[in-house]
């Protein structure tokens, strides 16, 4: 049976919102909310925070989470993930859980894992949700199209051409991934593609190399904290759901 580990990359030095993993939401920091909600996913055998910052490391230790200190040289969360996997001598599938989604629901994590287990020949799986039309032209909302077997065909910051021809369902990509161990460890050896550079989307490197990415279709998604303006929206959502 596959051993499945979750990893939450968390860095202090965000360009738009420095220190956001330590942002207090009610009585807990954002990283603690993310960790505690991700822990509800029963398919995860272990869950780690991966950080390059001693302040985040200490906070995770204080609330009883498992945390691994990583290099400060990493440019992406995937780089940080790879270092952690290299340090672990076990694990078959690794789930990259975004550290800035304190309201993440276990159903999303479980759905991505189930998609991966159903398609072990796919190197990766991820998730998508129906996008409101007001977001269609927002380049920060990544769009994805997939085939009848929910295998990703393309990701873009723009509407993908077929979506411009007629009214259609547009799906927003959610930044959660489950990887086969060997594929993840070799990910940085894949050549950067022109598609990846033009869209600034790392997952296009996998598609361009011929890898398959399964897409779990979620019913809803939690808010990610990208800027200080998002905090009030999240707090109001938590209050409405009785979380705080």
C-alpha cells in the first residue's frame, strides 16, 4: 500500500506579504490553521512543514507539528519539497499543500490523493474548480483544460482558445499537487520549456516533457492569502463557518 506524505512549504520572505505564515487569525497563526486542517485528511500518513526560517520552524514546533528546516537558496516551493523528499528515506506519494490556504478542506486533499491512486501511471495529480465569470480575465487565476479522463491538456493565465469561442465552463486550477516520488526527485532535471517561461507556470514543464497530470474536480475551494487585503475576507469566512 502506498505511503502518502503531505508537505507544506512555508517561507517568511514573500514579496507581496512578508511573514504571512505567522499572521495571526483568531488565536492561531496561518501556518497552524493550514497544518491543523490538512491533518484531517486521513490518507496522509505524515505531514511536514518545510521552511527556511527559524521563526516559522519554532512556531510549528510549539504547536506540536512536524517541521524540517531547508536551504534558503530555493527559488520555488517545489525545490523545497525536493530537499525534504531527499532527506526522507520513505514515502511513495508526496502531496504539496499550499501554506497560504488556512481554510483548506480535507476533501480537497483526499480528492487529489484518490485521483493519484486511481491513476498511478500519471506522474502527478492536481485539482480544479469551476471559475466564476468575473475571474475569467484575471491572470492570477490560472485556467486548466482536461480530457474526458481528467488528464490535464494545458494550463494558462489567459482564457484558453476553446474557451473564447462559446460560453463554456471554465475551470480554475488549484495549487495542490500529488507526485510520484521518483518523478518529483527528478523534476528539476527536466529542461525548462518555452511554455513554462511564457506563462510562468512550473507545471507546464511536466506537460512539455510528456508527463501526465490528473485533475480532481473539486466542488469548492478555500481562499488563499495572497495579500493583506485577503485577510479580512478570510476572517469573515471563518466567522461565518464558526471556525473562530
